C-alpha cells in the first residue's frame, strides 16, 4: 500500500535502495543533503547537487527539470549520517517563476527500484518560498523512515542551507546556480564539413519537423540535398512524391527560423515551449579515440527532461537518415547521368564508335560511374553505421510511451502520473537502411485522428493480403494503438469508446473488453452508432461553447473531462448520412476539444459516398496493419516504409498492462 503523507507524517522504509521521483509544473533544481543526528550538514561534500551530482549513497539530476529521479542507497551513506534531506529550489536568474506559490504544488514519491511506490507527498501551502525541504529520510534505532517536511524558505537555497547548519551555504548556493545556468553540457552546434575522421554532427537545410509533422511532401528537385554529416552532393534525389504524405500540424507548434539556410543547426526546442530549452546533458560514454566517431549517448539532445531529450534525439535521427539517403541517391543519379552523357558523346562521334578507342572510352565512363557510386556508398555506410550505433543505445533507453511492445520497459510498467510528450505508433525505415528502424512518434494529445486501412493491399515486401485478413489485422492494430494510449495516460484521464455495428471485431477487441478498460461495451447496430455519435457530438458542443465563452467552470457537475477516443470498425456499415456528418464533425472539431477518432475502414468500400468523405480522409493520418511505403518525410520526400507497433505473437504484455490500467481506473473512480 502507498502511504499518502501529509506534512509532518512519517512512514517506515523496508528497503535501503530507493528512488525519489519528483514532479513539478515548472523546471526546478533537486538537491539531496546528508545530515547528522541533529540534521546539520557538515560540509559541501555532504550535498549532492547539479554541480556534484554524486555523493556517497546519493545521485541527483545534473540540471533543472520538471521531473527528477534521485537515487538513494541508505546502506552506502557514511556511519555519521542519520538524515537524508531532499531539497527543491526554483532556478535563479531564469525566465520562470520566482516563487512556488505561482506554480502547481510539487509532488514527491519514494519508490523501490522496481517502481513500487512506498510513500508520496504533495507539497501544498507554499506561497513566497523559492526553496523547500520536501522530505527527509531519517534513521531511528537502526531503522529508516521517511517524513514529509514541506518547510519553505523565501530566501532561496542559500537560506535553506544556512538553516541546515552549512557554513558555506551562500558559496554552495552560488555553485548550484552556476551549474544549472551553464547546464554542464554542450550545445547542439551547426556542424562543420565532414572531416577525415568522419566526425558526426547534425545539420539541416530546412526547419526541423518531427516524424509526425510532414505536411505535403516537398517535391525533390533543384535544391541539392545536404548530408547530415557535412558536404553537398550534386544533383537532386529525383524521387516522386508519395501519395499519402504526413499532414502539417498547427504552424504555431513549430519554431520556424526566418531564413533557413543550408548547414544551419536543428531547432531541438519543445514545439510548445516559449522559453529556450537547456543544452543537452554531458556525454556519459568515454571520449572517442582520435580519428574515430563519437560514441553515441541516449538522450544526447536538448530538453527539460530525459523524455524530451529522447524525443528530440529520435527526431534528429529521422532527419539524419532522410538527408544522408538523399545525398546517396543524388550521388548515384549524378553518376548515372554523367555516364549517360559520356556514352552519348562517344556514340555521337563516328570515329569512336568502332575500334579500340571507343571501347576504351566506354570502359572509362563505366569505371568513373562505378567509382562515384562506390564513394557514395562508402559515405552512406559510414553514416548508417553511426546511426545504427545510436539506435542501439536509444531504443533500450526509451520510456514505455516511446518503446516497442517487446521492450523490457513494459514489464516494469506502472500507470503514469503525467501525460507523456509523445506516443509511438510504429517504425519507419528506408530500403537503403533496412536495418535501422526509426520510431514514429506523434505528440500528445493527438492533433488529428487516425485511419487504419483495412482494404486488401500489397505489402512493401511484395506479398498480398486479402480483405478478410486485412480487416482482422487492422482491428488488432487499432487495439494495440488504443491500449498504448490508455497505458500512457494517468488513471481516469483517457476514455475509449468502440462502434462495431456488425460485431465483426469481437475477437480483436477481446483484450479491451475482457479487461474492462472500455467506457461501455462496443456499440452494435444502427441504434448503437447513433447513440455513441450523439453523445460525443454533444460533448464537443458543450466543451466548445464553454471554452469559447470563457466559462469552462460552467460544465455540468460530474462532466467527464478526460480525453476521449472513438474507435469505428467496419465503416460505412451501419452509418446513415446523419452519422457520416457527425463523424466528419468529430474529425474536424473533436481533437481541439478532447475527442479523437480512430477509423478502421477500407476507403474503396466508402467510395459510394463520393466526394462527401474526402475531407474526412484528408483530416486523418493513414496507417496500415502491414508494412507499406506510403508515408513521406517533410525534407526530401522519401517514401518511408511504415510498420505498425504490434504485440509480439504469444506475448501477454498487452493484457498485463491493460489489467493495471483497469485496476487504476477502478481505484480512481
């Protein structure tokens, strides 16, 4: 059982190795201090802070962040230590708030290494304070306990440390503030040209967008692509634009440089963050040997938290792979066009058409072609090797929201307390780099609905799947996506409805139905369709009127404010014209007011409605239940192969996760 502490309350600890999880509505500094039996700090070496993140038995974060995880090993602290205090402070000199009363109450939880929560404490009642002793772990008669403290200090960290008996309090507070300001990290710089040692840096010739932000794919052409590791290649990629590109997000969500230029650095800032993100953390891998590429590090990007840094790193890998492949394709196209031109010149001269001179000219042209292609392939392989090494360290470090279903992170799953930044919908790869899979991450809450194509189709590997099998696979894909959405939202903050007019999706829907995570059983028949669509349409109307009228508190008592997802199977069976119009309304207006659509449908079967449904299809992101190359990146228009994120055959992880979601939902209600 988790003990929810109030100020002054204590709780026994049964294990020595613990994790302190801190969540706040703004970036804060986390410090851990060792104290004697009177609570006094004997020296700066008794304090773990961003400038010195490790001390005996302690490890804290290296920078200010909205979320922290502090490691504590009570068996490793010195014998003279009887108290471990967790201190929180607002950064000094930044653009954020200067008092805790202006932000949401910080939340602190003590957990075991397996994630099981032992005790938690919400620090309420703070006003002018800018530093606070959140809680303390203390020793009594060879047993450890945790106590909720909540003692705030208007004078900041210096006043707090002084009260703890530290004589160098002001000097240490200055050291902490300097460490936070500098970030103890390196920034992402505009990369230099490729050097002989193949050093790798990211660069871009256009504003950086994520894998979920494509817009209409730009037509490749006159602009030479830029290799992410330096240098331009002649020509253009010459690839046709795919039929189903990503759709553009709200332009206000992306930081757009006024004049993008080739070789500029990627903007890794959070798309909705107004103030600049801190630089990335210092690398934890050993420095590379001279002449060798840098060792990749998970989270090697800017961001306020590890989650955001990993999101930005995946974003950068996606762009890197797009551009280095474009450079290779351009080089190959250039080599072929050059060879064709040289062969044409040979054939245009009657004197060189026959005899040894012509044969030699043709052989020379082919040799130059082979040399250029070989050089391009070597450069591509060099970049792919580095990207593959980065993928190998990033994939295991991903949190559940970003991880594949076979990632061990799911086996340690706990219902989260906060909504993650993004969600993984599958993987993306290119034919030149089939071994590298880039996670396809979309930001939360969803900015557009999803359409999972259930029509018979040929997969990218040349196989063909009939319509019956595709319908089943499409529903299994929809269930996997819905389960992931349920799993990454806090308890009670995400609700799923299902419309299955003919009941054809009963088998794939079994995990959702049997675990009890649905708001209600799947709606059947025309009456069920009308009922669900009517309720969700009315919900959007109510929230829309309340928000636009500036009266959000006027919603009816007990109104469910959670995000809503509607899964529609077998469309258009069971839908009349009124229901179709309601679907279009939900697709257009729903996402902005907390209602999201997931259609499982064959577009050809819906062709009877004619152009009426075209706006609906255009507003949804098309996904497929089998590998298919229908998505485009926003930089060079590559056709990317998409593979859905599915549960491995025979795995019980999905049901185990949904069982936890259902239990948390029951407790919440």
